[in-house]
C-alpha cells in the first residue's frame, strides 16, 4: 500500500513538472477568478450561483425595466449574462451593454445572448468599472448585481458610473446585505461610499429575497441634473412585459 502511494506521489510530481507552466497559468487564473467572483471558473459560477438566483434576476429585471424603459443601459459586472437576458426581454426598447473584468464571463454572456436571439440589442465587453470605455453622459441608466463588493476601488467605480450617466439619470446597484458581507463591518458602508462619491449621496434599500430574507441591498444613485438639462426623469412607472422566470441555460 505504501509503495503504491509512493508511486502515485512520484507520478504526480513528474506530471506536475512536465505540465508546470500550464498548472501555473491555471492557478493564476483560478485565483484571479476567486477574487473577481468567488469561484475558480465562470462555468462553475454560472452553474452554481447564477442559476440559483433566477428569481432574484427576474425581480431585478422587472424593477430595472420600470426604472429604465428605453435607451442605452450599462450593466456593470454582468457575469454570465443571466440578468441581461432577462432585462432585454423585459424592456424591449432598451439596448444593453454588459461590462465585466473577466473574459470568460464575457464569452459566456455573449453566447447566452446569441442563443437567446438577443445579440442585436445586447452586447458584452471586457472592461473594468474603474476605467469605463464610454463617453461622459452617454448612458440612460446603470445596473449592477453582486459585483460592487469585488471592485478593488469602489469609490473609483462610482465616480466612473457618475461620469458615464446622463444628468438626471440613475444607477441601481444591488449587492449583498451587510450581514452576508463581513468586510462591510456595519450597515452604512454603502451610504458612506455614496456620500463621498460625485453623486453626493444615495438611497440604500433592503431587498428581501428569497421570501422575506433581507439578503440584498439596493443602492440608488442619481446624477444631478444640470441647469437647463432636459434629462428624462427616472422612476416613472411604465408597464413592463413578462420576463421568463427561467433565463436560457447554456452548455459548456
Ligand atoms: C459575483 S459576480 C456577479 C455576476 C452577476 N452580476 C450576477 O449577479 O450573477 C461579480 C462579477 O463582477 C465582475 N467584476 C469584478 N470586479 C470587476 C471590475 N473591477 N470591473 C468590472 N467587473 C468586475 C466579476 O468578473 C463577476 O462577473
């Protein structure tokens, strides 16, 4: 038995030596993914986490479609694209751009939109919330789910979101409730972040999902109107269409 174990260990060492470059690349990528979205691959995130949150995305899509019924909307940290697919169905007059730091996430999200026949209205690109590729005041709305607590510099992210929003328009940032995100240490971290950002403050609401569990929060931020600006007011209640409760699954 001991000899067999010794043989297996030797074989593993030899294999590790031959494939060391590939192993190093894999481990580097896996650690970067854990920092960006808690799991070593985009596929496992999609299968384990994103799929379990379908009901949450349906709710966020409904609320977001009501807040942004038309125009150009940015989703920050769009992950595997489940919310984007749902939101695109819910808001047929919206064009959606998803930005995510992970190439593998962007690839999955693009594939999902393609397979759902939404590619004309939904696209994804690799990018960092701290350095968005959009012009000042270009967008009609920004939405994000469960991404802010992964941003290395959330203040910079909020400043960029402010910059790309049209005056008078809104960002809706959903994230984990403070009790689920230990580094938040206290309930007012998001309020403090918002107050220190160019938005000058925001509203934090508890989001109860699933059921009555206060598992999430919504940070609502509005870019100030400029004198003489004719920006559309956000929040006007408009009828939303049905969003399929099940976002299309994609195979690996
Ligand atoms: C926990 S996942 C959430 C994904 C998706 N929004 C959802 O609700 O399932 C966090 C996402 O934010 C992305 N992300 C992390 N840091 C980012 C950054 N600095 N800029 C843009 N995206 C980022 C990650 O790659 C990942 O896809």
